[in-house]
């Protein structure tokens, strides 16, 4: 009888121990939310929805959106800190990108697939401009709510926009907004700065 119980406990431990250890590498939901919304202006943080991790590798909703903004928490599997927040009207496009990458599609092929699906009517793009805020940094300190060596990126998606429809140059600039990927579903105005 004791051998049976010991064997059963060993089997249960083998099954649950890896999941337990994996969960230990994931920051508490409150820290993930605090880090994710840091990309947004202060007045937008409380109402933003946040997707994060309860287990490494599985992105899920931690907090529902109340203001039309959705944030992605830092991926615990990545070495550097990166968070992004975007208008929830972009979620079908963004979710499809995550799905393609998870399925092994890499690099430019992700956009090739998404652009074809937009053209086929499978992915609905927003009809109004949609903002994206991001932070790229070496690390995030949850106790102070600050990042180390952070770079802030702000983008406004205007699907299918061109220089003719926006009056913007397509030449990259560190000092002026510019239009990236003109004429595509992913056309957007680029803004960037350090923190």
C-alpha cells in the first residue's frame, strides 16, 4: 500500500512540478499590469485591458479593457523588457500575427499572410486611426514602476494611408513623424523618443 501511494505521489509530482516551476518565472498579475500600462499616458492606464501570463508562453486576459486600449505585458521568456498598448480595434490584426508566429511563421511572411487575409476580408482593419504605444528597455523595476534604458515608440496606424493621403514623408526621421509601410493594411505614422 505504501509503495502504491509513494508511486502515485511520484507520478503526480512529475506531472505538476514542471508547471509549478514554470509558473514561478512569471511575475504576479499586478506587476505585469503595472509594467504593461506604463507605455500609456497616465490618464489612460486605469481603463486599459491587459493580456499577460499566468504560465510562461500562454498569453491570456488579466484585465478587461474599459477605454478601448489593450496592453500586452512583458513576455517572461524574453531577456529584455518590452510592452505594448494599442487601440483594441487593431486586435484582430495583432492576434493573427501572434497566432502565425506561434505556428512557426517568421519575419516578413507574417505580414504577407496578414495582408492577404485583410484583402480577402478575413481580418477587419479599423476605419479610423489607431494608436500603438510601446516601451523597449533593459529591465523593469516593479518596486519603483520604472524601466532601465527605456526607449519609447509611438505609432498611429492608418491602414492603406499614403504620402498623398497624409502629407507625410516616407523617409525615416529621428526628429519628425514619417509614414511607414504606405499603402498597406499596416501603414502607420512613426514617432519615437527616449525616456
